[in-house]
C-alpha cells in the first residue's frame, strides 16, 4: 500500500466505528506554554483530559503532525545516524472521551492490524502493565493473539503519565518482531530496532495527586498513538522508515540537486547526510507553514539549530549553497493534498528558509575554519576536550549551535566541555538580565495582577449591547483594585489583541469605574480602580468595598472608547488584506494590539517596506473605507464552513469547532472574536505612522484611525505652516526644496570651517614638532588634541608626514567617550628606518581597548578607553625609539 492509502485506511476504519475525523492541530501549540511543539496526538485534547474543556463528540481519530526536537522528547541527535528516528513525524490516533474503553480499543487495534492491513499475527506482541489483568484478559479472550505473546512490564514501559501530577493510566503497546527468524520476543521493550513498537493504547483512568496517590477519574478515556512512518515501513516491507515512499520524493529531489544517489554511499556518510536533510526539511517546512519563524530564542531557535545542522550535512553532498528551500516544493507536491497549508504557504516558506540559509552560509565557512584551528590547537596540546569558552565563541560569533559544534568535535575525535559552554551561556544571560533591569521602567503593575481562579462563566452580550443589568457572581481584591465577575456583561475582555473595555458598574450603594476587563478562564474580570459611595457622595478606595455575590448592578461600557477601538480593530482587517495584496500572500498576521488610541499590527515579511509600498497600502485601505461597505459578522459557524467561505485562519491560533467570522465582502474575511464597526465607512480615515522590525522576518505597522488620525494630520499641517513662516516662503514655494538648499549651504560652511580648523591644527603641530624628541635622526611626535574629529586627525597626520621628512607620530583625540588614533611614518622613516605605522598603531590601540590598522605610511584606529590615551602615546613612542635607535 502507498503511504497515502495507509493513512486514509486508518481514518476510514475509525470513521466506520463512529469516530469524528478531526483535522491535525498545528505543530505550534495554541495556549500551551509548556510545549514548544506539538509532540503527540493528545496535545490538542489536553484540556479534555484535564476536565477543563469539552468536544461535541466523544470519539475522534486523526493524523497529527508532531515535532520532537527539544525538551524531554528530543530525537535530534539520533536523526541520520540510524534509520528510524525523526524530528518530524505523523502520529495516527484514536480517542474516546468517556465513551468506549479497553475492550473496544484493543479489539479494534487488532482488527485493523491483522484483518484490514493483514500484518502477520504471529509476529505481533502485546505488552500490558504488570497488574492490568483486565487488559491481559481482553487480549487473550477478544483477539487471536498467541497467549505467550502477551507480556507484562512495569511503570517505565507500560504506565503513561501526562506529568508529575494529573491524568494517567496503564497502557498496552503493540510491537512487531522484524527479526529474520521470528526470535524477537526478548527484544520487546529492549530498545532494539528489530522489535519495534507500532501502537500505544493508553487507558486514562487515574488522576495523580501531588502526594503520589492515584485518584480514580470520574470519566475514563482512551488515547492511542501509532507512528505513521514506522507502520509504512512495515506495510511496505522496508528495512527503514527512510526507504518508504514517504521519503522517496525528497531523496529523488536531493539527487537531482547534488548528483548523489541515496544508498550508493560506500561509507554511509552521504546516506546519513541525505537522511538528516530530508528529515530536517520536513520539520522546517511544516513548522513554518504553521506560522513559526526562525529566531534566537524558544522554538525559533530550535528551528534555526535544525536548519544549521542540515546545512552542515549538505557539505557532505558537495553542496556549498542553499539547498533546503528547494525541498519545500517537493513536500508541497507529495503531502499538500493531506496538509493544505504546505501548498498555501509554499512561496513564503521557501523565502524564509532561503533567507536563513544564505545568512548562515556567509559565516559557516569561516566558523568551520575557526573550529578547525581550535581543534588542531587542542590536539597539539595533547587534549581531547574542546574548551567550553571556545564552543561559546563559535555560538556567539558564528551562530554555531552547541550540538553542531559537538557534531564537528565528534568527527574530529574530540569531546566538548558542555558545562563550560553552559557557564558562558549563563553569564551572558545574567548580563542581559542585569541590562534589562537597569532599563526597565517602573509601571503601575497592571500586568502583574494575580487573578483569582473561579469556575463562574460569564456570558458576553457586548456584540449587540453596551449597557445592561447584570448580577455579580464573583469578587476579589488585588494590587489595589476590586475585581468583579458578572453573570452577563457588555464589557469585552482583552483577547485577540483587542484591549478590554472600560466603563461603569453601578449598584445600589456604589458607582464603580471599570478601567480594564480581562479573562480568567471563562470568567470576565472587571477591574475597578475608582469607586464612589452613592449614599455619602464621596470617593472611596475600591479595596474598602465588600460586594456580596448576587448583587445586582447596571453595567455600561464607555461608548466612545468602544467605538474608537472598533474602528482600529476593523482597520487591522483592512490593513491585513491590503498587505497581502500589495506585498504578497506570504503576509500573515503575527500579532496585533488594538486600543481606542491606536492600532499595532505585526506581520510576516522579509524586508523593510519601501515608502512607495507604505503609501500604496495606506491608499488602498482608505479607498476601501470610502466605499463604506457593510461588515458582516457571522456567529457560530462550523470551522470548516468558515474556511470554505474564504476566512483566513492563522496556524498556531486555537479555534473551536464553531467560530465567528468577520467579513467585509470582496475585501476581507477572517476568524475573529473581537468587536467591529457595522460599516467600514465609520472608520473615517486610516493613517500609518510607523513601519519597523518587530523580530526576524516580522514587520510592525502602527497606525491611527478616526479622530486620532484627523488630529495627527492637523498637527502636522500646523507644524508645516510654522516652518513656511519661519522660512518666509510663499504659498507656491516647496518647503522640501528650500530645506535642502539650506542644508547644502550648511554643509559647505561646515566644510569651510573644518578646513580652517584643520589648517590651524596642522600649523600648531608643525611648530611644536620642531622641538619634538629625535632618535637616530627621526622625530617622534605624540599629541593629544582636544575637540578634533577623526577626519581632521587623519588630515593632520598626513600633513605632518609631508612637512617632517624624517618623522613618525601618533595623534589622539577624545570625543563622546570614544578615542580616535592616527599614526604616520614619513617615506624616509618607512624605507630607511623600517618604522611601520600600521603595525605600531595596533600595539598602541590596545591601551585604549580598541584596534585598527592601515598602511606603513598612514594608519588609523579607535578605542573606548579614554584613560588609556597617555599609555598609547607612551607605547608608540617607545616602539619608535627602539626601532629608530637600532638602525
């Protein structure tokens, strides 16, 4: 069977067993800070297992994209060396949420493997937890497995836990014996590739307590996972996952690009390289297609490590240029029918990977050269360990991840001091933390409130209402604020980049000002920072208010602020659409922040926008606004229906099965839970105020709408009129041309002044030099000049070497805490005395913690230690004395 058929037959089998076939979650987990990448099929159902969420179905099946390249589950170091480890893989799985349990899970697994896929029953082994008699009995009574093939193991192999606490339970694994003679029983769970695990059936029935006790769960669940690549190898009778049709298109493309054929390597080195590159290309392509970006931290750095590791291995194929991006199209063609995002994001992913490759290739050769020198020096000293500080230098200067340095060291027969490297890393982080603390501004603590945990759910009615009666169902105090939860509310709680509403809550006794609204689970927390006692008609401290649950209140949102926020939020949708049309479909929202004052929009793009592009985007948004189109807000749509209608969904965001779609027909359609204007004409005007870099590959636009944009335009108009008056310009005269003319005049005057100043400095130096020290017929000039720039310093050095036939000198100046040096040696001093200004200035520059160089006749340098200037002059003069005196 082809891999595509194997995947589909799994899904079809469980669809026939009344399972809902769900889409794969992105490999970038949503709302789960504990994971860098989705690493198992159960990740998207974690909230169900923790009893914090539900699904509209009780049975599910899917193929889940997974990455294991960091943390506890990390196969990166093994990829390429063997034939069955991957950083990216698919996990086929089926689940029961309080529905069926062990008997069905075991029976169906056996049915699929032996009756549908026709795997040999005599080669299959089932492992069960050592005291799980129920599973052992089901295997013996409900399947045709050989009884001696039912094996019992302990906690390490057959008890699954989500973490140190939480849902857990025994599991039953299905292994296949791949030994030639069927003698693999003793190899089960022994880490031998000749008896591999195919499928893990987890029976979640306990809740592990902090003290280690196992409490029975109110509902029991089934969570299974099967390695897709492994089962393809078994089904296709291949000795390796990499020999299947899953990887064949990638190897064919690599052969076209490099001329190397997989499997033809005499020593296996090129086969390892092809496996690494194929695997890593899959990881990068899927991760970037789901919205990740390479960076210097977190998951972005893991991806950068993977890319750089692959580039190192590409050298074993004789490839010195970018190659990984050329595999993206192959993956889109071979797997895009199952994972449509590969096709949708192909162009963008290719550009991102190519840019990363080109960036690293420029330093890869130099870094490998430096590594070679360090390795040779270590070997000459009789050592076997590369120093940690050397590994850190490769990381910090040349971008070599530690595992890449370790790979190179292994190839050179060396180890690397990992503890020393980590020590250097921690020192750098400590310095960075110290710098951040020094720069941190003291705020009001608004971002550090500790919300109370409450199970009360708030019903949001603010899409249609800005004022309504409600009831308080929760209250607490924190950081000088009163926090209230209402049963129903018109207040929008901060979410999706839109800030929370502000307004008023009024009870019989108090009038309370809400300055923010936040989410705590399903509760909407209204933050009260000011309050008034209605009876005494005085302002009181919110911390002194005691509100009982079930207290009725009238809730009202600040209408003007909400409307201005809605203008900005709807404008982000128009902005996104304009960016995608003008810059390209690779543009994808990477974050937004919408307030009543302004909007901020982050998006994927690879270069700074030109002024022409910014103007075109702004013009298109304003043209749409003038069209005054109606905004359609489709509530409670099935996710798939919304996508079919053309709604943009952002991989990495978490969407429910039913969603809300905001659409401006013919312009924009996005899944969005925020509040919006009813007609885009209400936005009034849109004005971009800045475009900048937010992170690697991510740009940021800040903009204004409505009244704020109008006020900015008036402010700029009045400033322009003030400039006109100061320049005494007529109405038809161009301000920019007049300013350019004045700037040119200023430059000419500054140049003339600099020339006069330079001539004055040179004359004074020549006069002083006549009495300067002379050794062996050579005058030695050292001078510290005040208020002289580097150009004047260099000009003075050139003039002195012409006016003093046999001379050498060092001129220094200090400006803004930085040191400039200029050294000279006259023609006679160079030829007859051997005085080289370029060499001598490097020695002198060390005293000012700097460096530089140049020709023997003239050289320059810089430094950052003004206190070392006198020492620099002393060193230079001493060296000239030594050289001139020896002739």
